């Protein structure tokens, strides 16, 4: 078992003031702003319900309600953000201390995460990355770290492609070379929305299928099995049943739905330990891997194996349309039978 330092205890108020002297003053401002926002929302409701009988209000009631409502929403969001300042400083102190003990660098804002695979929405390739990392631990070159552990948040606009989750904790680990795309979807935390097409699922022996749904590109099933040796599968079952794992390009990405601050003490060491164990097992299999279908088998993967095909959403849209239009027709048919 890989030894990691214990996760630090909660930082005291004095330590918070030492690191960020203005944190509690900012939170005090939030105490004022938040009630003001709530008051504006209540006032918007009262005006909408017509509690006020002022004649001048009748012609502009809708405009006044809109202004009050959105002003209240903005004030509530700002107030909550201000109130969270001391907690965010505490979180940073704990992560910084843990990282220092584990030989990792801590950065409050880790910057963009390169678009790749399913989690970081391959559809954004060639665009500005749409996921940003926060509360990040890392090692290796600052522009392209060998290891990143942080909280990824979707920061794109409504037209940008999205991954399965808007916010999640992730760990990204570099491999010696690119390998075929493999998705290992944990069945414990629910199936991935817009995940790989079901025809690409591998059926594995033993207990693996009880815990994971494993996907590989068509024609690359043997290659995936070459990477997912019994030692790798045992590591997944024993240590990683709660997390989804994606192997894409020269990266292993481990994703967790437990990204809240109160979950840091268990998830951060747990993810790091699992990724180091899994990475050690995978590197042994990745180093000798070759893809004879690629132009350069020792360093490349052919186009057919680089990406999984995504699950089509058309059948879901057709099902929704069928429900919307079919339900009234069914009800009408039943009524006609009863009347007839």
C-alpha cells in the first residue's frame, strides 16, 4: 500500500486570518448582502401578487417585478459567495498542507483542463477548453503537469459541448504513450449521461461486470484486454469501485461525484492512492504496447482506436416526442372506447 500523509485537521480562525486577513470582513459583507437579496425577492413576490395598490404601479408592474427579482437573485448569489470566503480559505490551507507533505504543489485556480475524451468533452477539441480546475494539487511541469487532482467546473457557454457532469472531482495522470480509448464506468454511482455506445461494451469475466461497464472502440477489444490485465482489474475492484476511469490519449482520468469541501479528507487521499496504484499497474502494460494499425505503431494509435463512439441521443428525443404526442392520443382513444 502506498503511504500518504494524514489529511490535515480543520484550520483555526487565527490561521485563516493569517493567510487571508480580509476573509472574515468579506464574510461580514455577505451577512448584509444576503438578507437584502432575500428582501428584494420577497418584495418582488408582493408586487407580483398585487399587495401594493399604488395607481402608478399598474402600468409598470411587470418591469418592477423583473428588476426586483433579478436584483434579488444577484444579491443572494453574491451574498452566499462572500459568506463562503473563510471556508474556501480553510479548504486551501488543508490542501496546501497535504500537498506539501505529499510532495505536490497546491494552486487555488488550476486553469483550463485540455478537452479530451468523455469527461472533458471531446467535442470542444480545437476550442478554448470549457472546464476549469480549482483547488488543485499537481506535480510536474506547470504547463502540462504529470498529475493533476482538483475540482473541474464547466465554464463554457450554452453552445459549447458538455461532459457528463457540470462539476466533479478529477485526477489526471500521464502515461508513457498514447493508448486506445477505454472507458470504465462505475455502476455504483449511476450510468454516465451521453456515455459510449452500448455496442462497444466489453464483457469481462469474474466480478468486473458487476461493478463496471467497460467500453473499447470496435476492433480494439484485444488491445483493451492487453491493458486491463488481471492485476489492473483487481486494483479497480479493490480500490476504485466508487469512481469512473477513462483512459484516453496518454492520460488516465479518474472522476468522482464527491467534490464538496466536507469530502476532501476522504476523497483527496483516496483518489491519489488509487491513481498511483492504478498508474503503476497500467504503466507496466502501456510501455510495451504497439498498435500495428497506426503509421508509427510504437508512438501512435490509429484513428479508429483514438475515440469511442458516443451514445446517440436521437432515440431519447424520439421517445420524448412519442410520449408528448402519444399520451393525448391514447387518452382520447380510451375515452372514445368508453363513450362508444
